[in-house]
C-alpha cells in the first residue's frame, strides 16, 4: 500500500463533507475521520498507514475477518456467470436455493423457510409484516400490534425506528408508526425473577400485552442481547419466561438475531443457550460477514405452511428487487462454510470467556467501571464517576467518547460507545493476543481519561 500525504487526505475530507451523508450523520463528527484503506483478519489499516484492531467487527458484521480471498473469489465467480436474476414469480437461482437450505438447517429446529432481504432493518420490518399477514390468514385481523423493548435497536426504517426503544432515534422523524408499543416497568408490580443487566423483567411483556389487549397484539420482538443499545444481557430464565408468555397470549415471538446470529454468543444462534425457539428469526450482518449486503427473516413450519396454502386473493405481496441476489447468496454460502470449517462458533465461546475474564481482572475493581457484562464474544461496560455510589457522569462530560478516542488514537483499538457504555464484538477469528490487546487498551484509556 502507498500511503497518502496530508494534502490528499484533506481533499478526501473536503469531498466527504461536501457530498457524503453518513449514517447517524452529524457534520462535526467528520472533520478528521479515519478513512480506511484495507484490512486483514481483525486488523484495519487507514489511508495513512495506521493499523487498528477492529474490536466491533466494523459494525457487528465482519464475523470471519477482513481480507478473505475466498469470499472475493466466490463473488467474482458468480458475477462472471450472471449480473442478476429476477427472483419474483416463477424464477429462482441456484446460490439462493442453496443458501436458503443451508441457513434453515443451521437455525432452530422449528424453522422452515426464509425470505432474503438486504439488511437487518428490512429483516425486522418483513418479520413484522409477516406476523400481521399470518394473523389475517388465521381470521384474526385485529392482531396487528407489535411490542418491543426499551433500549432495543431494530433498524432505521420508519417501522423499525418505531420498534427501537431509544428515543434519540425518534427525534425529528416523528410521528412514530401506529401499532408499535414498548414494554415499561408496570406500576406497583414486583418481579419474582432476576432483572436483565438493564433492569428489565419478563413480567414487563405480560403487562404490556394485557395493557394493549391480547387480541390486538400480533408479535413481540427482542434481541437476545440488546446490542446497539449498549450490550445488555438477559437474566437467567428471562427468555424461557418470554416464550411462555407469548404462548399464553398467542403472540408470535420474533427473535432479532441480526447481531447475535451465526456464532456471536458462542452458539450458532443465541437462544439455543436457553433451549428457546422463536416463531420468526431475523438475521443479517454475519450471514455474509458484511462482504455484500444481505439479510433474511426465517419463519417456523407453522407460518411457512400458512404461506404455502394461501387463498388465491392472498398473495404475499412483500418484495425487494435484490431479494435472493445470486452474488450475495454465493458469498453467504461460502461465508457459512468458513464459520463451520474454522470452528468459529467455538472460538467465539473461548475468546469471549477470555475477554470477559480479562475485563474482570483489569477493571473489576476500577473506581470508574460498573456492570461488566458479556455473553460469548459480545461485551459491554458502564463508565461512572464513582463505582461505589453509582454516580454517573453528566452527558456533557462525554466520557464514553473520550475513552473511545483514546483507545483509537493511542491504543490502536476501534470500538463503539453508547453514552457512557463501551461495547465490544471483535471478529470471530480473533486470537488470545488480540483479545489481550483490546483489554489492555481499554483499561489504559479509562485510567488516563478518568485520572484514576
């Protein structure tokens, strides 16, 4: 690689500010951006030649690491065959058929068929539409509402933004979509179970269903780990109870495994840990490790049977031009082979334990860290002014951003912060040395920034 000079970098920054609107855009964030050039394994290199550990798999998605020639070869081979094929009425393609078959075989035992999307947002929106469609087929058209959770993140479309339980994503985009509500702590209700790391209890769902009326609720959506909201992990027994509540009130359970799917938590899919099966499973990100955009939602045998036996006036009118794109499908199929052949699910479990243990040893007694949490190879921690009292930093302190900046500039580690929470999800190919580097850079940054 030939690194660029300061003048060329300045020109890139000028053009970036002038012409590129970024996700979650705020212009001051892009005055001196890291501009990436290439990557290998868990490492990224910018246009100036500086290397970083990618401690968030870029955006939770580069599961098999950067620079995988096998995936480039799979894409090139398929592109040479055909640019694109119509997957609408009466048409299909071989890679899509093979990837659908493989993905369903890796998913929960009750899963039967899938619909390919282009992103996690599309997967969750499609899952919600499918839940409504299903209940209409059952002659129960009043079951239209969806219940989501506080601090959850489900996407950026109008419907998935409304599902998202983080008000910062709603501002200036309202009003929210009707028929989507959130769990909240019921008044005068004592939970008889252990709360999640963010304080939520399974009883909140039952209270929400009763508040809205069971005959109006189509589905409940939840991430096994609340990822973009700050990596909040579930309490023991939480999802077992969620499944019971959904069954009791005839509510479909949508598992948003856009982040946790394909090995992130040390299981191929996260709910396997608790022997729980959803009715609809949303996936994206790691299905292609981000090499080509792709996602899907997978439905149970019960829902698939309903879709396969619709009356003539009830065609499933849900579609995207690029659904089941042959090149994305070919890349996804090769990517899943890598995950299996290199035993990356097992590596995620082992390296996740090393990451969790490392944070406990380095930060467990820190005066400025609380709520260390991890589940497999996804972890989070909360920065506080005083760990003994739980006193939080003021938002104006920007402590999360300051620590993340030090980690990036001085420690060579890129991760993400959500307010006062740091979150981690390195590629599944990460090794022990790289895990230790992440822990060391995090601990040092917290010490320097907080003065502890």
